């Protein structure tokens, strides 16, 4: 608050104009308005138009208090009028012409010196720069957080994380330009022979790469067909393995057990000569040249006889033939040439005079091979007749006929081998010479 100014007769020269404030009491009212705390200036500010910069004390480490005489001199009342005008006119009108006086030097009292410790050089603190937001668009986005950087150990570029880009469309444009520059760096690295740094793809590039990686319908169809053929080939291979290998093993096991069973029954006297049921074994065939020992069962059923590795006797219906013990007739049998034990596989190697022995419970019947028919129709049943045409036999006798399929691994035709009986030997006299030698 500005102090009251004294009257002109209190040591000031110059006339006093009472009419300047238009009556008694106006001056005091104007002064009281200046005492309003709401009109006082803020600390460090000056509301008076007569403020001069030279009155501001210079900054220093310690502020010194002026002496009491200087404070009293500074508190001399200087009350300006309510209207605006220059200070020189104010001095001339109120105080008259005065000679300028040099300000008296102010004595500086001894003041306590504040001891301020040396804090040392100020530490440099780098505040993180705030992100710059673009005025165009502010939206959620996924920024490319990878960039390439060279390590201190060598020139190999490595991928490091970048801060996520903020902002809108313009920021994304700048990020795209940055990716283009990185691709240029990749090209330069390839020309220099250095490993190429990892370059991220944009979303559009990733979609195009995904579409290019998808297979076309033709490729998918070819793969399906290829898988079907591979599966079919594997199944065929398994089937061939089963037919050519496993069926022989299984049939040999069954035929061996049946042979042992027949021999045991003969030794125990449990079997008697006579008619036999279909599938029942009653004799054993020996072909020494082919090293064949196979049981002979009644009937030519594929499941009950032939596929079990046994030789089947034509003994049913129109295909019924004579038994070896008959005084006259043709003993006709059939067997597999391939798979399921294949007892007749190599009968095409038999030569005229090669022995074929049929062993029964009572005797051994020895036949000699006489002729062969390499191929004939499966419907030609005359080959198993009493006197087969083409066999070379001229009249009834005691014959044997072997039938099998040909060519190998097929059943298109039949191969026929004929023979005639040359010896009948009771079991009590021992084995014939063909089995002993």
C-alpha cells in the first residue's frame, strides 16, 4: 500500500492546489481505495506507472538490509494524482523547479554472510521427450517395433526393439517410409556380402505372402490322387506279401499237423478203410523228386482242403474218381501250384518214370509219371476220366492224374500230369524203394 503524502507546508516548496481533488475528503477516499488488498499488485510486480527498472535490487547471493536512515528517506510520501501525466510535469506542478540532487551513498551495514555449500557441477538430467501426437488421427495401432542395429563387436546387424509409433495417419506414413529405407539397407547389405537384416513385412505384404503360400486346387487334387495311389500301392504290397508268404507258412503248419494226425491214427488203429467225409484226410502223397509230402483229403473244397495246404481227391458228384485200392480206375487229385502251401508248384518238372507214391493205412501205391498236358481248359473234365484222352493210355487200368493251375499265380488254365501204377506194397513189408533211397 502506498503511504500518505504530507501536506506542502511540511517541508515541501510550491503551492498546494486544493481544487485538484475537488473538495475535502476526496484525497483520503482515493488513498483508502489504494489500501484494498484486491487492488494491491502481486509479489514481484508493480502496479504503479512510475516504476523504474533501476529501483529493482540486483540479485545476489545474500540480500542486505538498508540502514534505518535510508528506510526513512525511502518512505517519504509521494502521492500521485488520480489522472495520468508524466512525472516531470508532476514534479514541476507540485514541488516547483528543484535542482537535481545526487542520492546520498547508502552505508552498507555488516551483514552475516550466508555460507552456501558448493553443490558441484549440476547433473545432466535428460527428461524423456513427450510423444508427439498427430492432429490428423489418433487411433489404436500396432507399430513395427523392430529395427536393425550394428553391435560394437562387429558389423553384423541385429534386430532390436523400437518404441511403438504413436500418432495417426501421418505417423504411419513416416513408419512406412522408414521400412522402405530399411529395405534399401537390406539391398546394400546383400551387395556388400553381409547377412541381410530381418525386415518386417507390412500387413498387406503378409496377406499376399499367405495367399501365395496356399496351394492351388490342382496341387491339392494331385496330392490327393498321389496319396490314394500310395495307399493303394501299400495295400497291394501287403496283399501280395500275405498271399506269397504268409499263406504258405499257415498252410504248411496246417498240413504238417494233419499229416501227423493221420499217422497217429494209423499207428493206434483208430482209422478203418472205407468212405471218407469231405475234408477228412485219409492218405499221404510223396513225390521224392520234388521233396513233397502232403496229406490227401476227401473233396476239392477250396476252403476246407486246398487252402489248407492239402491235396484234394475228386470224389464227389460227376467228378468222382476211383480210390488207389480199386482194381481198376483213375485216382485223380488237385492241388495249388502257388500260395497256400503250393504242393504242385513244380510238377511241370516231372519226367516219365519219376515215382509218385500214395501211402494209405494198409499199403504203399507207387506210380510212374507217363505224360503231361501243359495247358487245357478248366472245363475239360475228360482228363480225369477212366481212360483219359491224350494221356497215351489205350484201355482201362490203374492210373493217377494230377491237376493244377497254370500259368503261375493265375487260374486261367489247367496243367495235367498222368501216371500209371507199377507197385502195390503192404505196410507190413515196409516202405517201397522210391521212399527208401
